[in-house]
């Protein structure tokens, strides 16, 4: 015998489906155009929803692009499911996150984000959308770690995860400067080296080490010739 969901549950399911369809449509447009220069009307048509429905879920197209970016970077969170849960405590939590970050393929999504978002200005810096995605990654990762370690101190977990994900934003800047944010074997080696430095720094403290490629400032005049800055026309 078929059962009918209550009206409120049906509404929630429809709302969730519409949101997923909007985000999926944005991701498809970004992938096709290798840019974010689509309008709300184009997005609504691709998602097969009304313009009003788009704005019922998101304040702007920038918010939708940010969610797409966050989903792309969420591989690090998903990879935690394969990491065995350790004993509670800061070292254990850090070890789990470190293994997840090392196992997750962050180079591919970051290179993709660089292609579709552009450089964002004359200096090689992390694009605001990418930085926002790292912030949302921090929130997701904190939630996962607290669910894995419900007995852990909430503030300690948030501080640790925040330090790591903020560090990822810094790594993105230096990695972009050193490699042009392309996905190549060399750029992957550079990312792995920088990631190890971040994890070691968070584990042992912020004592200054010897200067190296990962620690050199990025000249303000450096912009990857393969990835020219793209203007964004995001408002429909």
C-alpha cells in the first residue's frame, strides 16, 4: 500500500530538489563555459525553475557559485569517511584531518576553480569565491569532526579546523604563484610539499623556518599567462 508524505514533508523535499537542481545547473554552466558569466535567467532556464525560485534559495548568483565551489572542495570532508577514528584529543583529530587532506585530490578542483573564476585582479591571490569555499569547508569539516568525536571540546575542534582551512587559503595563494594553478605532476608535488609544511606548522607551532619556494612572497606583478583575469557579469 502506497503512503503519502505529509504536505510539509513534500514541500521540504521539493525545496531541496530545487536547490540541488539550481546548484547542478550552475556547475554545468561553469564547466561548459569555463567561466561564471551566466545570468539568473540562463541559470533558471537550465535548472528548469523560475527566476523567482532561484532567488527563493539564493540571494545572488555569487552565492550559488560559492556553493558550487564549496561542493567541489568538499572532497576533503568526504575522504574522512575512509579515515579510522582515533582516540579523542588534539593530536588524534589533527592526524585524521591530515590524512584526509593528503588523501583528497584538492589540486584538480582548485585548478578548475582557477579556470572558471579567473585570477580576480593584477596580483595572484586567492579568488574571493575560493576563499569563501574554504570557509564553508571549515564549517563542514568541523561538523564532521565533532560527530566523529562528540566528547571533544567544541572550541578546540573549531580552532584546529579553522587554522587548517585558513592555511589552505594561504597555500592556494603560494601554490598559484609557484605553479599558475594548473594540474600537472609538478604542481601536485608542489602542493604536497606545501601541505606537509602547513600540517607540520599547525602541529608544532609557527616558528619561522628556512626560506624556500613555498615560503617566498608572490610578486604583485605575477599573473599566470595561461589564466588571464576574467570579468564577471553575474547579475541577471
